[in-house]
């Protein structure tokens, strides 16, 4: 449904599905059985005739089915809060809706409360049909696999067999991974945000203390408190306070609260509990604890955190590469820079293992000052990344004239022209790469690179920029390709073009890529801007059979003449920037590069000079390559 404001799904309704079970009930992974199953869910956006536009969103620990829109006024207390004239707003309202990251004009979005929850899906507070009372302590242990299985049963109930994408953040990311592993043929794409293949020790410790706080509350009564009229509120509130500390980064906590104190009247202070402080951060945590009591159940908290803690893909399968072997979905892994509950290293471990397992995977690390909760509240770049990754939105952009460049060009002639020569002048005329978004000065360079790459090969583009070269290689060579770039805007462009990409600083190396994983590694107009060029070249040749390097030649005659006549740094051609505004930090010549290759044991297989003018071309043809080349393209390998 899409009534309401233009950028909201509008009024939403939680529905409840009674799932038909086999005669023996729902068998759980750890041996328990549930005789009945109800699942609370919400949907947004129209289902396509082919039922192929479904996105399933997996919620985190304390989430629910209400991911977007708003409920009727008065329902309140369920999700993100209430706004004037509306009930509670969905917990990912900023992400899901018309024109948003998950665009309901194209997708049919489904979100459901998890098994063991307390928002309508069968959980500890649900009535056990065998006793007529709440399950309480009788509710069986659950796992992430059980949660995913129940959501799959819901989709079957709704007549949905396949997913365009499954998306989850935090604990939802674990569920998304489980979906991709357990039901590989049913998922086209998978997005795992700020998550992990298993919790780290520190996150485990916070969960352990939170559960202890609940079970130590005398009102918990072993889990059978529903008939007493009392709940373990103090323990649950304390567990929430402990958990909430981990959701915000240290920097955000300092900016929000620091050591600020709230004003307290003398009469109020005298009535305060012993040792209660006046620090604002304590007031904030008290508020979060009290708010949580109005919308969550202590037993659900115990069961869900236990399921999260026990999830360990490496332990289950032996290692992550084996865990990811069944996956067929195209994967996107997103880390958050200031997240210390699910640190970026855990997302990198997932992405690296997927790459080593030979899966299609992209990875990016978003700047997120809020910390772990940033994927809920700081969604600018996250929206762009998700929108680019999801298939229908990218297609829609193509229909609007923003298509991925698909150029056809005559490459065979150029390949023949440079194929056997150790140093040859690239043609100044002839077939060039077509496309209005390719700078004219790069067209011949791209053509030469394409001539060096064999069809069907595996190519790594280091410093891939916006992915133009990747698109050309995919179109003309049908290669397996992946890019690496540090700029998030470039990463988004590359993902939008349909390529895999890792956001990384190549100066730090490409440790995520196994030795010899690629036939070619391309470093186009990048060597001069990295801080560690020798290291980058060695990394290129570690991960690939051959490297293709292009760079501006500072030894060109016009650059020398500019320095001689004006005494100033040259500007123009392959050096278009002012000295104070240039990205180039290493200005070197063709001879300098040859000398480095000899020193580091790198074999030069082929060298192509790229002249700009008639004079340049004449000098190169006379053998004065260092004097005439504006840019140089070199194919290299290990000796």
C-alpha cells in the first residue's frame, strides 16, 4: 500500500499468518517442537505479475515486522516512535519507501517478526495450545536457522518462491547470510550490513551480562512470570542499558553527553536513589531502559540473544570458505567505520572469505560516526549503495538514460598493432572506444588495454574509478572482473554498473585476494597517485599472472621544455593539474619505470607509447620513446 506522503509507504498494517504445519509440528534445529506457528508480517509495494520483485528484510535483535510507514494513531510503542497525527513509525522508515534506498515503486517488500519474538510471531509469551498458558520456560531453544526457516514458511504461505534480495543489518545480517547459504537457489542477491559470521568475545560478554541481569531478577521466576502480573522489568531494563552502550560509538557518546549534568531540584535530589548520579548519560540510559520495557519481553530477549551468540559459521562448517560454498547469490557486505559491536574487521572477514570461495561479492566501509546504530539513522550513502546494488533500480536508471556504457568497437586491429612489439607507438587514429562519458585522452589507452586482455579471462582493476573500463571489458571481452577503489562515490558507481568492487586503499595491499587469483591486474593512471608504488606493483603480480600499468610520462619533451623555458611545473596533456592541486605524488619517466622493473625483478613484456601530437608520434617512431610519449602502457610479469 502506498497511501500517505509521497516518500512514505503510508499507513501500514501488521498481519498475522497461521502457518499450516506437518502433523508432528515444527521441528527445531536443537530438537524442540512447536505444535502451532503464527508469524506477524508487513508488506509494502506491489507484487509483480511474475512474483520476482520480492525483497525480504531481516530485522535485528529488538526489531519487528514494522519496517516502514506508520500505524494508526494510538497503537504506539512498537517501533521508532510516534509523530503528530500518526502512530508508530517503522524502524527503517528512512530506507524503505517510494524513491528511497529500497524503492517500493519497484519492489514488493516483506518484513516479519522473528521466531521467539514478542510482536506477534510465536515466542515465549505466546499461548501453548497444549496447556492453554504462555510457553514461558517451556519455549524451546531456537537458532538462526530456525528463524530463517520460519520466514521461508511465511513466504510459501504468501505464494512466494524466490527473492530478488534478502537484506539484514546486525543480527539481521546473520539471518541474511543463513538465507544465502541454506537456500541458495531461491535468492538472487544478499546484503549483509554491520554484521558478522559469529560474535566477537566483547559482544558475547555484553550479551552474557545482559542475560544474567534478567535471570537474576527475582520476578523472572525461571521464565514463568506471565501469570504473576509481574515481569523482570529491572533486569530487562538493565540488559537494554548494557546493550545500548554498544550501539553508539565512543565519539558519538562523547558528543551527545560528555560529562554534562542535568539540573536537579534540591527536593528531587533528596528523594533520588542512593548513588544515582546527575550525569546526562545516566538519564539517557534510564530512558532507553524504560522505553524498552513497554515494547519487549524478557524471555524473548533471552532466547534471541542466545541464538545470536551461538551462531558461528566457521565452527559449523570448518571455515568460512566452506560455509559459503553453496552460495549462488550476488553478495554485498557493508561495514560501518565507528561500529565497535560488529567491527569492520568482521565484515571484511566475510567479504574476503566470499571472494576466496569464488563468489560474486562487493564490499564497502561507510563512514558512520553514530556507531552500530548508524545503519538505522545515518543512511545517506547506505541508501545509495543499496539502491545501486538492487537489480530493478539499476535497470530503471538505464531506462532513464543512465545506462551502463555498452560500447562496441574494433579491437582486433589494435591488438595486432601492439601484440608483438616491445615498444610501439599506439595508433593515433582508427577504432576507438565509443562513449560520451570516456575522456578523449583515455579512449586509445582503453583500446590498447582491451587488446591485451584475452576474452573470458579474470581481471582485477586496481583504482578502478567509476568502473568505465570494467564495463568495457565486460561488454567486449566477457571477462570475470572485480574492481578496487577507495572512493565511496566510485564504489557506488561501479556497483550501479553491475560489477563487483572492494572499497580499499591499495596502498595497504590487497590481502583479501588470494595469490594468482586473476589473469590480469590493471593499474590505469593510478601508480603515480599511490604512496607505495613498489609495494603495489608487487601485490599486482602476487595476485595476477600479468599486470597492465599505465602512467603519465614526465620525461616528455613538452614537459621538459616547459620547465626549461618557464621554470614552472608543466600543465597539460597527461598532467592537467596545477602543482598545488594535483593527485600525483610521484612524477616519474618511462626510464624511471624501466629502472624500477629491473631493480625489482619485474619483466616488461610489452610497452606501448601513447603520444598526443604529430611531434610526439614522430619522436616515438624514431625510438625516442621517453621524449615523445605523453603516457605509457606497460604489460609486466614476474621474471
